[in-house]
C-alpha cells in the first residue's frame, strides 16, 4: 500500500523540461477523453477552454495554425489528436 502511495506522489511531482498547456473545448468528447486521462493519473497541467475564451482561441489558432481541440502546447510547438496527446503525456508522467 505504501508503495502505491509513493508511486502516486512520484507521478504527481515528476516534471518535464517542457512548459505544457492543454487547450480544450468544454463540450468536446475528445477533450474529455484527455482530461479523464489526466484526472485518472493525477497529472496537473494548465487547461484553457478556448470555446469560452476568445483571446485564447485566437492565440491558439494563430500559433498552432489550427482550430482543432484538444491541442497540447509543448513549449512553442503544438500537438493535436487526443490519442497522441495521451501517449505523450503517459510517456512523460507515467513511464
């Protein structure tokens, strides 16, 4: 039981060298899939709902070249597709 606790703490505090932000749409099913993964694995990264924040939407669109969500900002690059985002986050925070 103690091992499980320390593993959970390790995952919660593991850091990446990247600055991460997840852009979502509140009613987007694929976004909910990624957020469910984050919640189930105690991963805490900034989440911005671009459907309710026009400035954030415009910034995401300008910088990523896309209006698709979910969109994971990794430093100055962007990753689309929920499965790819989950795979990348799993590699950083769970592996």
